[in-house]
């Protein structure tokens, strides 16, 4: 396959029948005192199981809102939203919460740890809420996987920023999610610490065979993914292959 043919195939949608994510003409309009605000303006996207997707675009383009839609945190005004085996438009709030705990892992820019809980307890919370009998064992394994086996009993205030984000990553991957979402996960970290988090993120997604959808302002980071989706003004402007895919195609 040539680099040009790889680019053409990357811009095409994955067959919805085999997709873990299918968005069809997704629109989201919010009301404000100045009138309606169109956040998403007709998003069409299919993602294959195990694929790594980088989402880039200017601030205010709708990237984080799109991720919130994928995670069932934000409803849409119209359009089809099928994610990890569920039609999100048909789920009630309690059904969405259970689906999210079982099928989705989310890593935010802010660590979002509970300050009164230890690292181990923070990782256990979503699994306990989902009724997992082995929540503690899985949380311990996840913390060990990100290099924090010796920090289980530490509280967030006793951890560095990088360690807190590793706890957040462990919390996201411990349930072995089908889909892993990350919204600027290195935004609050220095360069070397951020690189460690990214390597762990990609490594855990590969180990679990989880689909990864990553928002970043770093084009070089996005290009580590299989495809790079550029969003502007609530619309997908382009979908291109990542550098690794182009390199393989050129061989």
C-alpha cells in the first residue's frame, strides 16, 4: 500500500457493522441569552475496535464536547450515537452510569481524584459502584501496572501531579474498558512527566486491546495514533492517517 492510498483509506469511515463507535449526523445545540449556540454541527465518525484516534483542533471547536458525548456525559440534540454496544440516545441516566462504569474509561486533564480517599480507594470506586466483587484486587493490579504499587495508601495531596495522573489512569483502565477516552491528559504536567503518562496510556490501551480516543493540542502526539481527526467549528474538517500508519504504508 502506498502512502497516498493509506491517506485515502484513513479518511473513509469504518463499516458501522464492525465499529465500536458510530456517530451519524450528530448535532448539539445549547441555548444562551444570546440565542442558540451550535456546538456540534453534524459529526459523522466510525471507529474500529482497538483503533487509536487522535482528535485535534482549535480551542472551542467542540473536541471536549464530542468526547463527553462519546462517554455518555452529554446528550445530543439529534443524530445517532452508538458506542461500545449501546444506543446512548435510548439509555436513561442510571443505565448510562452503569454502562459507563462497565465499558468506558476516562482520563481528564484535571486528575479528578477524591481527596479524602487513598490511591487504592480512588481506583476501586467505579468498580465498587458497578458491583465488581474483585474491585480491590483489580485496583491493586492497575496501580502496579502504572508503577504505583508502593503508593496505594497515599492520599492525592501526598502525590505529585504525575503520580495523581497515574492514579487517574489506573482508575480508568482497572475495569478493562472497551473504550478509553483521554482529554488533554498531559495538560497539567511538565514535558518529561507528560511523556511518561502518554507512554503508559498507549501501553495500557494496547495491553487491554481497548480502543483509544485522545484529545490533544500536540500534533506530534496525535500522529502516534492510527488516524488524526481535525475538528473546527463543530465539524470534522479532515481525517488523516498517523505517521506510524504512513510509515508502514511506505514500506
